[in-house]
C-alpha cells in the first residue's frame, strides 16, 4: 500500500523509514514523503489514485493540514483516499474540525507507532482483503 | 460805524468854525485890534514879489501890484520863487493904540534866511544870504525880538527879505512854514522861548530813550528769536529815535532841503505808524484780530494821507481828513480799551488811552484851549507812553507766557507725580498678581508632577504587562516548538531500542553484516536524537532569554536566524491560540546579512510583535471574507506573510509584509503611538508598536517605517545600522 506522508519536518521521513523498516523491506508498505500541502497535492495530481492513505500533519507553513484535507476531499473522490491527521494539537476542537472536514482518523504527536501500525493493518485488510 | 461818521462830521464842522476866527484874508491891511495871550500870526495880507531889490525895503514903495500871499499857505507864494529863491514880503500892519502900551515881541520862524526891515532899517537878521541866494539858514527857535509898536504912527510897513532853500518838489518846504511871523506879548514870548529852548533837549531825550528801547528790543530778539515782534519793535524804535535827531540836525546849518523834506515826511509817517501799531497790538490782544474797519483806517492813515500829501501838498482838505482819521483812531482805541477793561486786561486798556489823550490834547490845541507848548509836552508824554506801553505789553506777554509755562510745568509735574504714583500702584498690583500666579503655577505643577509620576508608574506597569502578555504568547508557541524535537527524541530513542534488540538478535545469529548495518542505523538515529535534543534545549534557552529582563547589552546577533526564529515562534504561538489559524510564510533572507550588534531579546520582541500583527491581520481578513461570502466557494484569499532581509550599505533591512487588512492612511502615522490599537478591548494593550518603535530607534539607532494600503497589504521595514 502506498502511503503519502505530508509533514514539514524532514526527520519524519527517517523516523518512518526506521519504524516501518520491516514493512518497507517486505514491500508491504510504500512511503512517499512530501513536505508541504502544495507538494502533496502536486503528487496526488501526478500520481492519481496511487496513494490509498495519506498521513498529514496539521501544523504546516503555507497550506495547513485542514486545507489539504479539504482539497483532497474535494478533488480526489474516486477513489477517496483515507486521510489521517497527525498533529500535536490533540484537543477536542481540532478533532471535531478534522472529522467535520472528512478526516478518517486523528492521531496525536508524539506518534504512537504501534497504534499506527494497528490502524494501518486494519486498513490494508479493509482495502485489500486478498493481500 | 454810524457813531464814527457822525462824530467825524461834528469835528469837521468845529474845525471849519475854528477857521472862521481867523482874520479876514481880503483886507490889505493887517488889522491888529487885540492881542491874545498866545499872540497872533501875521499870515494874511502880505504882498510878495520874487527877486531881490533893496528899494523894496522902503516903506513908501508901491507894492499894490505885488501878488497877495498868505504866509500860512506856502503854495500861495512858493511857486513864484525864482531860481535864486529870493523874494520879498511886505505887510501893512495897523495896531490899535491900546496895544502900544505894553511891550510886544515878534516871533519869527523860517526855513532859510530872513531880513526884516522896518522904516527902512534892519530890525532882525536871521541866517545869511547874498544876491545869489541862501547861504546859511538859522532857526531862531522862536526867540522874541522886541517890536516897538510906536515906531512912527499907526500903520507900519514890514518888509521881509527871504531866501528860501531850494527844494524840488517845492512842497517839501511846506513841512514847516517857510516863513512865519507872530506878534505876541513880550512876557509870553519870553516864556514860550524858554519852553522852546527846552524842547530840543526833550526831543533828544526822547530820541535817546527810543534808541535805547530799540537796542533793548533787538537784544531781546537775539535771545528769543521766536518772538519776531521784538525785532519789529527794536528796528522801529531805533528808527523812531534816530529820525528826530537827524531831523533837527538837518534844520541847523546847511540845509539839504530834499533830505530835510523827506526826513520830515518819514518822521511824520513814523509817528503815524506808532499810532496804528498801537491800534493793531491792542486789537489783536482784545479781539484776537484786526477788523476790516481798522484795516481801512490804517490804510488811509498810512497810505492814503501820504499819497494825498505827495500829490496835493498840505491842503486844508488833507488836514481835515487827517484830523478825522486821528479822531476815528482815538475813538476806536477807546472802544478797544473799554473792551480790554471788560476783559480784565488792564494793561492793554491803559495803553489804548495814551493816543486818546494825545488826540484830545491835539484837539484842544486846535481849539486853542491849550497852549502849543503844552501840546508838545503831551506829545512827549505820548511818545513815552508808547514806549512804556510797548515794553509793558511785551513784558506782560512774557509774564503771561512764562506764567503759563510755569503753570504748565506745575501741571506736568503734578501729572508726572500722579503718573509715578499710578505706576507704583500698578507695579505693586502686578507684583502681587505675579506672586499669586506663581503660587498657582507651583500648585498646579506639583499636582501635575504627581499626575505625571502616577502616569509614569502606570505606563511602566502596562509595559510590564505587555511584556508579560507577549511572553505568555510565546510560551504556547514555545511549548509547541519543543514538542516536535521531543517527539523525535522519543521516537528515535524507541526506534534505537528496537534496533539494538534486532542487532543483538543478529549478533546471536552471528549475522555481523546485518549487525553492522543496524549499528549504522542506530548511529544515524543517535545523531538525530542529539540534534533534536539540542534543538529543544535552545528553544528552552531562548524562552528563558525572553523571560529574563533585558539588560540592554548589545551582542553580535545573526539577524537572519533571529528573524526566522521569531517568525516561527509567532506563527506557532498564534496557531496554538487559534486552531483555525493558518498562513503562508514566505521568507527571503539575504545571506550577506551577517551579524550586527543588537540586543537580541529586544530585537526579538520587536520582530515578534510585527509578526504577531501581521498574522493577526491576515487572519482577521480571512475571517471577514469568510463571513461575508454567501456560498461555500473558496474565497481565494491566501493569507501570506513575507519576511525578507536585505543587506544595505552600512545597514540591514528587515521587511515584514502581510496581505491582510492594512492600515488606513489616516491612522498610519498614529500606529506607533502608545496605547493606540485597532483591536477590541482586552485583545491588545496598544503598546506593542510603540515599544517596538522605541527599541528600534532609541536602543538601536535604526528606523521603523510602515507602508500600507487599506484592505490590501501592510509592510513594516526595520532598518538597523551595522555600526550602532
């Protein structure tokens, strides 16, 4: 499964690559990293329907996570990718807003990778019962 | 005017009547019946012939064909005088027997030389003459010559040989009668003669007085050039004084008739001027002007009479007119004197009376009520009065003037004293007012000083509050800032923990390659942990810096780093406050901008403030637009904040620009004022820009400028000198 990660912190890439070392090696997961909302949209436009899951930070300069969420939900409907928001702001207001904008899930930083892995497993099972 | 005219006519008639008392002019014999005390003039009944012949002294000579002559009227014989100017007069004198008893005298006065023959013998000889004419004149001054009445019978023939001085025109001779004989009782004649002898002395005395007066007046004039009247009087008096002397000198000795005549004329005129001058002075004093009547009168007296005399000679008409004029003058003076007395101007009144008295005397003489000698006396008195009057007049005028001046001086002194008093009063008042005002000012200043102290206290409190508030804003942002590094520290630590387990597993399996590969990963992660740890550390440090009170110490500061840091601080701080807050950050940092001497905390506060304002502005604009829009269409507004640094000559420029609400032109110059804010109450102290301005300009010696278009953008440019 192709996962698009959107976060302005570059070290996120290293972290994900370390944490999903096994999954990347096994080819179970495939990560693409973009560092801004605009980059993410560009990628999605260029690689339509490739990413099935988008993990996006909310706090980003320029287009923030919510904006990106709106854009994704507006522009990429078939099939609609799953979007999970990752953010340091873990309060209920942010959660409500994310949900209202159509986010599929809401994760808080610092990332709990085991939890993340759990959620991703469910998705892969949902997405592709065969694999 | 009516009164004058009637008066004049009255006088004229009296004069004409007076004439009637004289002898009948037609009789050939001069009949002397009675002899009045003042004598009788032998004027009528003479026969005259021009020329010279000794035969004519004979009493028996037949003079019936000779022309008649009236000695009192020179015109009756003078024209007939020939070139030589010698002529003979003959008179038949018949004296009454009653007169023969008492001694009788002949008084002769003449201009020229005279020889009186009675009964063919020379009785009286005055002056010198020869066949050619007059040699020398001799004025007898009225010396009486004893005339024996009983010289042979009742009728006596008087033969007079007369040599006249030559004069052109002949009327010059008429100032004094060329020939005049008088019969007078001896005793009276002697008395008259004695009086007459005194006369020159009197005259000379008067002259000297006049000259002295004249000099005095001229001296006065030199002291007071303003009073021109002094000069006038001086010159006139001198003239008046010198003329008679000249006149009487001319009468003696060799007579230059022309000069004599003209001098006599001048003396006469001078006397007239005297009288008219008095009139003018008095009129000016009493009435303040000269009336038309007076002008006419003066004109007649001075000009009219002179012209008449020059053309007609001494005629009865002229004499009459002269008397009338004099009477009119006297009456006018009388009128003015009375008016002067009414005005309490006694001096002027007295002056006016002088000529009046003289006129009266003249009239009395004409009416033969006064002897001629006394008339002379009155004339002298008049002259004296004239001078006295003028002197008194001028003296009184001066006295009045100086009194006036003294009075004015006193007034002035008094007013000056009053003025000084008032000035002193005013001074006192001003001083007391000043004191009062001073006290008031002191009180108010004290009150103001108190208020000022209070306000300063409040202001520092507010600044402190502002700093605290900005610090509060920071903490949220900083807290968030720390989260990210901490996130990585924890995660990478966890990852490393897993990797170490895997490494151990690999080592257990003796998979060295795998183990080494893993160790590289571990090392990489370790570096990241260190990096992010240090990052968190620096964030905390900078937060501590902010909370520390600024020391004002300048340090070498990396402007780009400072600006970037605070940009992010501001951004995260605001995002922490408001979840929906979002904006695009565009940075353009000039790499040639290095380090400059600055107080990092304070500069950071400035940048933070500007960033906060920028973010707030763009966020507000977005909210406004979203509220206004009708549909769910995207508003197309991208809230953006630009940060750019530029290296300039001797300075560094930091530009912070946003596309938010902008600032209206009207308040653009006010935004740096303390407590000026566009935010609602409770959302800002209004001190941010004011503090920022002070920090940039006063602490760092730079400039802070704002540009804006309302609704479009706002731009703040900080310029910091490299050399502070």
